[in-house]
């Protein structure tokens, strides 16, 4: 049986922290930034953790 493949989209979007949590970037920071306030853009720039409700699905995509 061949090896299981990690979802390429997931490995590009998520990173595992030292404690086993998953780090992600915020959405809405890719384009159409002129109408967004500086404060909003600055807050979208930071990373955050994947919600606990979604962790199981993302870990399955990453084959953890």
C-alpha cells in the first residue's frame, strides 16, 4: 500500500507549534486593502491559533 500524502494546501497554510497546537494566518489580508483601516490591517497581520473545534480536521489533513 502506498504512503499517505499530506494535503499540500494544508502544509502551506498551517504550522505546528512546540506544544502541538496549529498556527494560522488571518484571512482578508491579501488584497483590497485600501478601504481597510490601519488598525484592522495591523491586527490581521499577526498569526493566531486554529480553533480547538477545527484542530482535529486540520491535523488529519497534515497526517499528525
